[in-house]
RNA sequence: GGUGAGGUGGAUGAGUGGCUGAAAUCAACGGUUUGCUAAACCGUCGUACGUCCUUAAAGAUGUACCGAGGGUUCGAAUCCCUCCCUCACCGCCA
C-alpha cells in the first residue's frame, strides 16, 4: 500500500509511474488525495465536538461533587445534543477512511526509475548471463522422462493421494530434494541470514499484511473452517514476524531465511508449462528476506541478487538475470530481478528466483517501522527473494546433467546427497 | 473438547466509574561524577490521526488507543455482551 503523502507530494509523477505498470486508472491518485482532504476535514470536525463532550463531562463530574444537580442536568442535555452530531461525523469519518483505504489498496507500487518500459515478458531486459549450457545429445530427455526412468518422483501416486500437481518424491528423488533444502539453507545462513521454520498456514491478518489479500485470494488454499490460508511462500509468515513493530536502527538490517512448502492453486494455468515439475500446486522453496533502512534498500537488492547468483554458480547451472519490465512486475514490487535457469532438454528458461525491493509498500501495510538513532520513526523497506525454489532447479539439474550412465550431482550438493550421481 | 485464571506502555506490574495516557520498579537513552568500568545522582523515555506555529526541525494543542469488536453511562482501562489469544489442570493424541 502506497503512502498517501507520496502521492500528495507529486501526483503527476505518481501517475507517470503508474503508467509504467500499465495501471488503468491513474485518476485514482486524485480520488485518493480528495478523500484524504475530506478525511482531515471530517476528523477536525469530529475532534472539536468530541472535545466539547469531554470537557462537559468533566464539568458534570465537578458539579455533581458540589451538589449542583440542576446545572449538571442541563449540561447533560448539552452533551446529548453534541452526541448526535459527533455520531454523524464519526460515521462519515469511518466511511471516508474505508473508501480511502479501499482505493489505496488498488494502486500497485510505483516502479523504480530503471524499470524497463514494457508490457510482456519478452520486454524484460537480460542484465546478465552466467554458466555454460551443456551439449546434450540429440536424444536427451526432458526431466519428466528422467524422473520416470530413475523413479524419482511419482506424479500419478501424488494424484491418487491428493490431486494433480502434488508430486510424490521417492527414494533418491526425495533425498535430492532434502539435500537441496539443507544446502540452500546452509548457504543462506553462512551469509548472515537467520534461519526460521514458520507456520505453513497463516491467518487473515498475515495474508493481508504481505498483500496476498485482498487481491490474490483465489491463488491461496483456504481452510475455511479455521479461517487460515496455506502459505504460497514463506515470505508471508516470515515477513509478518515484524508486523506492527517499531525496530531500533541498530537492529537493522533484519536478515531472515526460511524453508517452507508453498501451496498455490494456480487457477487458470494449463498447457505445456505445467508438464512435470514446471508448475505444481505444492513445491518447496527457501526464501531470503531483509528489512532495512530505506536509503539502503537498493544496495541490499544488489547484494541479494549477488547472493542468489553465487548460489546458482555453485550448482553449475546456466542462468540469466532479468530486470522485469513494468508490465511483468508484481503488484507490490518497485524493482524485480528474475533468475532463470536453462533447462537443456526442454530448451527453455525456467524461473527459479524472483528478487524484489518492495520499498515501503509492504511495510506500510505491515506497519513495520524503525526509530532512527536521532529518534525519528519511519517506515522500513522490505525485500525478498527465492534462494531458491526447488522444482525447476530439480528439473534443470536432471536435464542438464544427464549422461549415458546416470545423472551427475553437482559437487556442492554431493555431501548432502551422499553420492556423486544418480 | 471441558474447567479455571488471565490479557495494561520495551519488561515486570499497580490501577473496579471522573483527579489515569496510565503509579512504581527495571531496561533503554542523554547528562553529572570517574584514569576506565561500575555505582550514585539528575533528566528523557508510547503510537496514530488532526490543528496551530515553523522554510524545516522543534514546540504548543485536540482526538483516539489499556487483546479485538459492540453495549451501558453525562463520563469506561475499570461495568455488561461476543470473539480472539495466553497460562494451568483434565480429556485426546504425534
């Protein structure tokens, strides 16, 4: 959620930024400012009458003590009249605040200056490529075939137990999964991130805090009986640790990493993209999250990008880094870098990480602030990224490292996997 | 799931209708003292939204907030209702 003051200070600029995100209703900026003016006026009116009520009530108390009953009674009548007015103002104040809020949450975050203009994924800008694409033989197999051949993941049984998109990992397939989880977590904690294992379901307030509600409600599994949502990413529970918090400057930066399964309904997606592990309803991911001082957030973003890149390098996978264009960015993000690995048999780039700076968009909603050493309280900035999402790494590892006599495990994973090849 | 006790500022904890946005203690911060540390002493020490003043900061002032929401009352942290959470015991159970 944007801060009203940001819009107020420069409405024209805000509209231009919204256009980069292909936001259809720039006029909402004006609506918000008007509503905010109205809010201030109404609050002033409310406050002044409430103030009269408060002082009259005090006076009544004094009069009663002195035994001046009649005067007290007449004051009570005054208060009754004020109360009618104050109720009106209060109702309209609540109404205006709700309108203001409902409008404000419709606005996406404003993109940073370097965000490329563009609408579709094709217009994202490749800022870096790394690693070496393998030379596979002509009969190289996509991961869904390899998975069958080596008996690593059973999709049919997953469907039997739950439904499609809930893979069942098995034997060495399960071991590889566990190896990656442990390796990634170690890599992250070695860089100073504190490890968390969060709850895998969250309440409504948390889903709201990180912005999944209200707009992405349909993407989450909802446990209606208890009002909980299965988390689509560890970002949700972990970032909410700092909901309604005022940190001290010395406590920053907060660096957290968390493993969690992620549950996504992926309503409406189908086709070749969903084959094998490319897109599933339950997958494993290790997330990194930072909460930092505003003036440092873009440096931290670079740091996080470098961190993910370093991790990918140790896996010896060919990758590229994209700066997302305005039209492809997430709602809450000011700047996003996507990491894609090249899955050599499918001959496709697969997204395995998305690292974003949300600036104050998320923390404004979460009310996560910090008090500077000078004593000023202001919003923190939040950032997060995957480090890393497993299924597509899994797919790329299998495809890229396949040989006539087995699948090679990258050196970095071998101690965790317990063998050099499958 | 049942029964009981609770939820007050960073922490502990007082407060059963007006003098309480909230005692006291601790922590924290600033200062005095000190060779350094400690102790002692003095001071500061909630958040949000307004208004005034100001270039701004600071300051002054109003309103709201004592788990959440509603109610009673001229007036609610305090009384009533609903919900949430925590703790203890019982039941069930990995």
